[in-house]
């Protein structure tokens, strides 16, 4: 009879090693993208930067497109996790403070991940769709929804899911557009304040 614990013990290191290898490959791809642009994302260049063989790259990614998709997904999820951690710190803040600060946080995160989440994504409509889909769910987490529910309930509104989706899409889209612009149209704090005010006004409206 096979010992289940031993069986699990054999699989977990293998899974951990596989994840570690993928993380190294994606980090190498991200650095190449930031330094040289999308043209540098070849299996040969990624393998060399990661210090591994081309065969190791193909073991996890069948082609360049698969690497790009995985890279966008990885960076988008990382951005979402960081944004959620930062927003959790603001849950005791009034709405008119939380919204501008959340937009400013998103701007900073997009700046840090511009090479992948803007420059790479804009090279392929499929990558743009993946990024947009993940961004739409950025604020769909229990702490934020609970915070928003209290504000909406006080105003007689029952459109929580819609409000979560709209604030997420508008906040993320505005932050991304600000970073993607060839030149910043206004100072970051001014932009964040005005977009935040727009979102606060939307959330503060009563039920018609």
C-alpha cells in the first residue's frame, strides 16, 4: 500500500521546483521586456537571462505567445494583490479619502509594471483582453465590498456588485491611461484627487 503522506511529500517538492522555475523564467522575461522591449521576448533570450536551457523554457511554455500570456497574467495578479493589500490599510478612511488614495496607488503600480501591463499588452489585442478581464476583478474582494456595502446601504442603494465593478473599471482604466500617456496631463496627485472625487460622488449619490 502506498503511503499517502510519502506520496504527497514526493510531489510537493516537484511542484515547488516547477513553480520556482516558472517564476525565474517570468522574471527574466519581465526584465528583458523592461530593458529591450517585446522583440527581446524569445525563448533563446529568456533562457539565457534565466541561466537555463531553451529546453527548460519549452518544458513550461510551448511558444512566445504562451510566455507573453503568462507574464501578463502574473504581473496583473501581482498588481491586484498589492493594490488590495494597500486598500485594506485604508478601510477605516472616509470615502472621499479612500478613493483618491486608491487611484494614486494604482498609478504607482502601473508605473512599476508599465513594461508588461502597458507596453507589452498594447502589442496584442488578446493580451489586452486578458489584462482588462483581470483588472475588472481587482476590487472584487470581501474587505472592499464590505466597506462599500456600508456606504451604499446608508444611502438606500442596493447596487453593490455594480458599484464594485464600476469603481474598479474606472479607477484602473484611469490610472492606466494616466501612465500610458506620452506626457502626464496634470500632476499625479491632482489627477488622483479629481478621479477619486468623481468616484466618491458616484458612490455618495442616493437611490433615485
